[in-house]
C-alpha cells in the first residue's frame, strides 16, 4: 500500500513509519521541517502542514490510506486538534483517500465506570486542556464521511519498556495500562491493512506474550 503518515517525526509517528516499512508498504513521511528528521529512513520525507487542507490534499494524492500522529505543542490544544481534524478530513476527501487512522489520547476514553478518564477523580488538572483538545478533534472526525478510526492507548505509553509484539483492543480505558510505541504501531497498521473499526474509537491495551488474544 501507499501510506501517508502525518506527524512522522514524533514517537508514535516514527514507529508507525518503521512498522509500515517492515510490512513492505511505501511510506510518505510528512513533517514540518524535513531537515530536522533526516534520520527517518526508507521513506519519502516531505514537508507538510496538517492544518492546511490544500497541503494535505497535495501530499496525500495517490495514497491508499493516511495516518495522523501530528501534534503541535506551541498551539493551544483545542485550536490545533480541531483545525488539523478539519484540514485532514477535507484534504483527504479532496485527494480521494478514504481511510484515516488517527493516534488518540487515552484520557478521553471512558473508563470502566463509563466516565471519561479525564473526568475521574484524581486526574491531573494540568492535563485537562490537552485532553479537551483531543476530544474536540475526535468530535470533528465524527462529522466527516471518511472511513476513520481514532486509535488510542487504553492508558498511556510505556516509554522505556520492551515491546512484546502483541496488543489487544479493549472496551474501555484503563489508566494503569502502559503500551510501548512499537506495540501500539502494530494496532495502527492493522487498522490500515485490515480495518476493524469504522468511524469509531478504539482503545489499545498492552498484552503480555503469555496472554491469549
């Protein structure tokens, strides 16, 4: 497949690019400044702005699917995630790319109680604006006609753990669960190759090698 990855310079984006290439796909890696990411190997590296619909359409033309792991911490979260969601959906529609997988945030998922994790007691207040921004971006996806999947870690990322080569989808978020970026990338690429979630949110849990699927 021809896959375009927006936000390819971040940790989730880099692992998605690497996993796509391991599976033999052709990848266009989109970053704001290619000179800062010249170490991204075995992919077509291009400059792009995920908040510009025309630019999205230009770089996405000719691709089979798109993945977005983009974030810009210099912009207020609500502004970035709503603007980028609108630009992505409009630009991809213009380019004829129907499948979009977006890297989400675990804190906006409902927990076991049914309440979003960000609304549960003890959630750090300093992270709430970022969570609300992600939630607003997800809501923008719900207004589009693309075949999208918003894929989030059930809890958070394990930055230093050893990948297991396994994951599983969960019915709700779990703040205690941690998944490596490499294992999370497996779920992202599976959702591109053999989609299970259509215009839906999916929670991805870490899974021990000894656990059944």
